[in-house]
């Protein structure tokens, strides 16, 4: 039997939550992403627990054990149990009664296999008991070992239950799939037949899922597949995947960490409205738009907008033109970010006043930037005196 012994499972908090259920005669298993990631050797962020105990029973058992129980999703069977300051989402086994592609009406179950069948992908329908023994009711382990993302049973039915699963399919491929495997053809066919369902998803959900996808080490193959099957155009009208692969290559080449917003900009998406970005994210996207096609030098961008923004713009310019990135430009961007303009308004008064003062400061700053930040204060003041 496959077994996991990761610290997150064996720590007292996890054991306490599992134990309060099993000691009362209920089934209780860690489930989903924590089990999947443990088997892949990937980091585990959250520990979700599935049980045959009803929500009210979970609440009663937790409170009797001195633990806090929060009804975070009680209608769908979820109670968050807090132990040692950690929150565990404990959800009753369930099956969908009906769904509109966004929200489901569920009934509770005592059957683990029935609970597994309502999940999205076979690699997510894996459970582990308190001893770490892995339970695989739908034979998802072979897919996980092959790093193959496959819908549970009928892809069209799984998608119809929640159309966000279309985007999740590409995200999971970007994060977990073996790129040599390619994409499951049955899944792609079902997605192509289900594109209209994307229109019913909220912009917040689409935005969150898109940014998670773009944060993957190399999302380019997944985004290219999204474009081929028609998903990209539905979610991001006008988007084009061509520059993403060159951008990822340049990031690796120059030791730049993945950045989902930078990658979003490479798709030619400068209006975040389809994704409902935050105001700060939207401002950043708009700044990319204004600078990518501008004539501003690397040093000027660094000086005015900081090294990080300058390097992003240089990466995006090179990726969109499919040209190499000059490492010297990155150094000049850094130099500009560290430079301080040596002339103040006070230095130019009283010779310059009002609008003329502002215009002269702008002129001198441009000369200073063009000199590679080499002109000294005295040299700039001499230029001002000479007009």
C-alpha cells in the first residue's frame, strides 16, 4: 500500500482533528491537494479533511475537545476546525444533487467512493488516513505517477458541474503534468464543446484561476492549448499566447522569478476588466502598456519607475519582439533606479520661475538621463545658465 509520512500529516494538530473523528467511530481522511502534493514531493499549503460525520457532529466533537469550530460552508458540509492555530476544512462526504455550472446542491453521504466521484481530477481524488495509508477509490494513483491530468469519469459531466474546471484543467497541467504526455484528448474535446459555460463564471473566479495558472514554472504550453481550443479568447478577448514562451525563456535565462502579471501583459492583455483585477494590479498592467511601446531608455524607466518595473518592461519588449535581452540594459535599469537627480528647483531660482522653472527642470533631467546619469550638479547648472 502507498503510504505518506509527511510532517504536516504527523503533526499534533492534524492528528488531533483526525483523531477526534475516528475516535468517535467516524471515517476521517486527509484529502485532495495535500495528499497529491505529498506524493509528488511538492509543498503542502492547506490540509483538507473528508469525513462521514455530519457537520453538526463535527462541530460538537470539536467543541467537546476544546477546539474552535467555524461553520464556513455549512450548506455544503464544511466546518473549519482550528487546532494549534491552524485551520482544517472538514467536509462531510457528499454528492451533487443538481448544479448550474457554478453552484451545486449537495446531499451528504457516508460513502467515500461517492464523495470521490464528485471531485474534478483523478489525481485529486486521493485520501490518506491518520497513519498515512493512501486510499485510491477511483484509481487516480497511476495518473498521478504518470503526471497525467484526467477528469474523473465523464469529462463533459465534470465540466458541467462547474465550468471553472475548464481553467483548472489547464492550471493543473501547467503545475503538475508531464509536458511530454500532452493534453488528454477527451478532456480537450469536452472543453471545446463547453465553451459557452465560461460566460457564467464570475470575473473574480476567472481572474484568480488565470493568475494561478500564470504563476506556474512554465505555463506557456497550457496557455497555447487554451488558445487552440478557444478558451483563451473567451476569457481574455484579444489575448495572444505567442510571446509567453519567449518571456518564460528570458525569465529563466536572466534569473527572474515567475510573475503572473508580467506574463498576463505578454498576452497583450492591458485591460484587466475581464478578470476583475485589483486597482493596484490594473495600474501595473496599464503602466506596462504605456512603457512597452515607448521610446524610454532602460535607465529612464529605472529612474522613473524603479528597477523591478524597468526589468519587467525590458523582458516584455524582448519577448514580444522575440529578440534577445541585452544584459547591459538590465544593468542600466538598475543604475537608473539608484540614481538621484542632483538639481533641485531651489538651485534654479530666481533665474527661473513659474512654468519656466518646471520646464527647465524637465530639460535638465532629460539631459542628465541621456548622459547616463554622468552630468554633475555643477555641469547641469552651467547648462541652465547658458540656456
